[in-house]
């Protein structure tokens, strides 16, 4: 066989995407064809490899973050990731590679040492990212096709296809093929190229036009280098990026390094002052009685209109990268006489996942309401008493709650959703002072086991499990569940509840730094990832329904308890007439809060107008309103350092937060000391004397959305998952034991247990309690 002919290719002939030389001289050394990646090694139809182009410019202008792939200027446009990705001596390598490989870094905002030691070309070891980039030669659309082939299992390949601030635009041509183009704005924002008459543009940056599901359009405004991505024929593509500094959904979010900056996007019903409704239970009862106006289905109108796709686009444009979405248990089912509108909000949660994916935003799913109520507050579904881990139905309600945690965990652990729904807050604000710390800790460990059984252990397998501190304080959770795989602590710090003050806003600006910063740092070192799941700009409790419907305020002395009147809320809430100084002080308070908390969710993104006052009546709680009127920062990164360098978390996170090793090494002594269920419950007594369920019911698996792909020849349904990731989990749903008696789940802690608990022919109750396998008890 004759030796192959070797000829030098000019850049225009290279099998790589041309490097954007911006008018500068091309590399003096031509690319050798024998070293170029052979096209036959690429899957059929794949685009040529594309790279980020120049890292630094010879003309003296600023480094462009989205292209900053190297730590020094080695000569203009030749300083590109193409050389670092193809080391000398490797297939596809070049003689230039050795110069650049040692200094290449994947994150333009980090020192290259942060990612060392980089793995060798042939090695998968180490924390670096070059192997992932080398595996990501294909365009985002082509990569997702490869993913679809292996979609039946865990997604093994981290896709980096659109992990730069300049988006790749895929234009749908009339014949069904795609063409791609890219745009370089030369700064820290990205603007997608103009639509050139294509039928369907599937991605874009700042200034691009977005067409929503109903056919209406809006202009995407994102000055932070973010870009959206949604292709209806490839709906699970995770190529979108919220901002240039936030990892795209197909990249690893480095907890403890990448800051969580988020808001709750509420999918909860409005409070209507025209009816006697103090919580969703009573609101639902009133609506069910109001058949003339649509009955309970009126709630769906709120779901449809309150939070829309455009809100998600605006959240990304505000520099935020997470949303915390409160979801009640009735997204899955209701039982007995529970009046809630069942399952409907799940439909809109799926829509929220779609929108979050489209704009590169990650989701913290927060299970906000448990059956019987975990805290007795109106936002748990029903204002009243605590009936989870407390009182005669406390154990049965906890069993039922663990089932709902299991059902949600199975759904979000599927490969189609796991890179979007990355944190699972298993219970919002449980009242540990009522239930006691020990039963709550046992419940938390059991929930952890259920989530890990659903999704598996190790980074990328199932969500991070987030625990609320139960109002015990962060210090009481130090060292909880050592060796656990990816757990987080959730704190809800507020300045507005408790004692009230008439002092000016300026006097509170430094309070977050002195009150919160050190506690958060200590918790991240002693527990692991710690975040504020809620905080606001409120320094007093003025605001419509801040304390609940018609409950008054401490500030005006009208709230339950001994609170003297401090002043009138009228001026506090008159945000339309706040002067520039007042707005500036609120802005400074927001910045110091963000810096002190470091990982946070502002409550909330949006508050609707009051139906009585026709304006927002809780302005300190609306991020969107603050952005629009100048008292919230347009770039949350401005907060860094507001509390001083000594308050910044220097790391490392406690090992339980980082994961990534596949290990789940909670010591047996810990597991045994927190075995589920607890032997007794507060206000109830021994578990063996309380109503309990058995796992013999049919599991209500959550439905997936439906997507179809249409070509010139056929229409096919895209695999959206079956709602259940772990096929080995075949246990039934917790349901009534035949022959046993039960109380109403919301009965309250003062009721006596049923007597008799079970009929005489039912097996000994203790056997029922202790005979179920650990993961289902």
C-alpha cells in the first residue's frame, strides 16, 4: 500500500470551522491534513468541529470573556482553544499545541490553575474540562441527536456545544435541513444574527425575537451574554445559558464556586379579598361553591397568566440563574374531602421546566405543602395546626409525604429533566420547635434515601437534596449526615418579622453583613452548601397579606400579640413617591443581603396588583418591581464584597455538598441512630399506637409533556420519559390498612387516636410498623 499523500491545507480548506481572525494575519503554520480530525470519524450529518476563536486580541482591546480560553497573549488569533484541544502527538494535534495546552482554561473568569491538574488527552482523570470539550466537537443539535440514541440510560456525555456567549443559530430551511451561523458582538453581550428568512430560529441572544407558544413575540434583552435555545424537534436540548458567567445547562454548576442567584416564580393562587379566603383550602372551597363563574377551575386562569415565558426571559436578563418553584402535594393527588384543584399545577410546572430550559435557568423544586400541614401556616395549604410529625395523624401524614417526595424524585431524576431541576427542597419550613429535632432529622434521612434510590448517587445522578433548617438555626445542623451525597441547607432570613423599628432604611444596610454572613460561611464549612431560600428587602411587616389575609401588621400594632404601634404603613408602601435616596438605600440593602447570603433566592420575582388598590401593595417583596423602578441592582454581581473581604466564603465546602465521587458513605452509626420511623411523636405518643399506612396502593406516576417532531416524511413522538426513572422501585403507594381506623389528616394535635385503632383480626400493629423495609417505613 502506498503512503498517503500529505498536503498542507490553508485555513479556508481546513476541516475545522474557520477561526475568526478579525482581519488579523492567519497562523503562519498551515494545518497539516494528516493531523486534522478525519471527517469519517464524525457521525453522519454532523457539523464540522467549531471552536471559540481568538482568546486575546493583538490590537490592545479588552479580553472578550466568552473567548478567553488562555491566560496569556501568545500572538493574536492563533491563541485559540483549537490548539489546546488538540495536543501535540495526539490524533488531530498540532505542533502549536504544546505552547497553549499548559495555559488553557475552560472558565474565562477563573485562573487556569483553578482547573489544574488538567487531564492528559488520553486520560479521563482530574477535575478539568478539556475532555468534555474534546467530546463535544458536534454542534448542539448534532450532539443532542447522539444523546437521543442513548436516552434510555443516564446521560454520560456533558454537552458543551453552545457553551459560549455567542450563540449558534440553527435556521430551519424549507426542506427540513438546518444551516448555522454565529455572531460576535465583540463585548460581554451576545446578539443573535438577524433572521434571514428562515422558517424557524431556535436560538438567539440579546436583541433576538422570541415567538411564544400562543404566537405572540417579544424581544429578548440580555446584556449579560445569555442566550435562549429551544427547538421543538429537539425539546430536551440543554444548550441555553442564562449569562456568560453562569454555566450552560449542559455544563457542570460548581456549587461553592458558582453563586446561586434566584427568585421564586410563584405558581400559587392569588388571594381574593372579595371572599372569605385565608388560605388555599378556604379559597378552593369558595371557588367550588361559585359554579356560576367556573368553580374551582378559576384557579387555572391564574396559572395561565401570572407567570409566563417572558418572565423567565426577564429573570435571565436580570442576572439571575435559578428559580425556586413552590409546588404543593396536590400537584400529584388529593384524598378525602381535600378541596384543592388536583394535578393542574403540575401541567404548569412542566411548562416552567420548558421555559427554564429555554433560557438556561436551573430550578430548585420546593415541596411547599404537605398533607396535614408541616407548619400550620396559610402557605402550607391550610392555616391552623401542624399535622406532620405531630399529633395522632403525624406519622400517617409523614408516610404519605415521603411517597410524594419519591414520586417527584423519580420524575426529575430522568435524563430529560435532571440538568434543569437540579435541587429538590423536600419540605418548606417544617416547624421543628413543634415536632422536635429528632423526628425531623429521621424524616430528612428517610427522604434522602428515597431521593437517592430514585436517581442514584454521584454528581449528575438525581438532584441535590435541600433541607430547611426547621427554624433551629444553622449551627444545629453542623455535621448532619456526614458522607451524604450532595445535600444542602436552606435558611429563610428576614429582617421584617419580630420587633419593629421606625429607623430609616440606611440604618439596616449593614445588618445582613453583621447578622448573616459569618453564619452562612460557618455552615458551608461545617455542613455543606447553604443558601437562603427566601429573603426580601422588607425591614418591617408592612404589606398587603405579608402576615396572612386580614391578620394586620406588627408595625401598626394590629397583629396578634403584644406589638405596640410604631407607625403607619401608608408611607412605607407608597413606593410611587419614594425619592432617589430611599431607592438607593433599599438597593444598598439588597446588595449587602446578597453578599452576606452568597447563595440566595429573593422572595419573590413578581407580585400582582391588588384587586382593591390596583397597584402592588408589597413593594419590598417584588424583584421585578424593584428592577423597573430602581431599587434593585441591574447586575447582582455588584454585591460581591459589600460586606468586606473577610465575609467572603473561601471554601472548601463540606464534602457532603460536593458529591461527584459516586460515594454515599453515611456511617452506619448515624443511619442507625436516625432510623425511620421515630419511636414517638410529639402530642401523640408511641408510633405503634398511631394510624399508619401500608405500601399496597397504585402509584400515581406523574405524566410527562408531549412533543412531536415533524419531517417531510413522518411525524414522531419525542421521548419525554415515563415519569419513573428507577424501574427497580416497584413498591406501592402508602394507603389505608384494611380493618384499621383513621382520623382526618388535618384533625389537629389535640385529638385522640382512633379507638380501637384496628379490628381484632388485624395483625399486631407493631409488626406493621417494623415489618416494612427500611426505605419504605
